[in-house]
């Protein structure tokens, strides 16, 4: 089996072979990262989110700590409203 290959254009552009695009889930607008390791270059799909984006999503909506009694009262109130006669 031959390795996928690309040809560099005069403008410095390449085409990513279809089997690689499928494997990495690449489409128009996808971003690739290039990393040098000695005499090799590693190309990989860039992460969609930065660590800052992930941190903000995970920790921005931390609920206020509540006691067990406060939680019981909140549940009871929710059930009263849910099953109230209209």
C-alpha cells in the first residue's frame, strides 16, 4: 500500500489526501497544526477549543453550595408547584 502524498503549489499550498481528511474528520475551514521533531514534521488536526475555553465552560457556572436542609426545601417547593391544582 502506498503512502498518501501531496504536491506543493507555487503559492505554498497543498491538498490533504482524501483518506487523511476522512480519518481526521477534516472539511473546509478545518485548522491543522504543524510541529517539527528533528528532521520530521507532524501535521495534526488542531483542537477545537483552547484550555481557557474549556475552563470557562466547566467552571463559570459553579452553583452556590447549599445545605441538605436547603436542598430538601427546594425540592419540596418544586414538587408543590409542579403538582399544584390549577
